[in-house]
């Protein structure tokens, strides 16, 4: 047997064709409730107005933990690019929850519907 290492094959890039339907409606969200189970991460997106402690979930996205972590990495990369082009996104100082700072109330604890 030879001790020579075989050269690594270059990673193959697979192109995925993405189709965006012409009639696809965009959903605006400024609030998200995130819950999880051992096998899923659930993102419930909603719209909420300041001083109105009521929100209706508009869109639910269910992902595997792996896909959620890949999304987290992709979001980080895109935020870095955004800030390089448009400047730093300033977050509120530490203190009350972001929901309380932005909307003036504490969000309800998620219900155990899953």
C-alpha cells in the first residue's frame, strides 16, 4: 500500500433553479416568535404596531435545526454586506426586551400548540 495521499476532489457546486411565482405576495413582518422542538425550529412572523399589544401571525416557517443554523449564518453574512454598503445597524442599548423597547409591552409567552 502506498502512503501517498490522494488529491482531494474539488467540491462540486450544484446550481438550484429558483422560481418566484409572479403572483407571490410579500409578507412584511416586524415581530417574530421563535419556538423549537428537538427536531424543528418554528418561526412565526407577525406585524405589530407600537402600543398595541396584539399581533396576528401572518406566516409560519418550520425548519430543521440544521437549516435554521444555515439561515443564521446566511443572515450574518448578508448583514455584514449590508453594513459594509450602508453603515452599521445600531441596536438599542441593553435593558428591557427589544419588544418592550420597540412596542412598549412584553410579548406573551408562546402557547404550547406544537
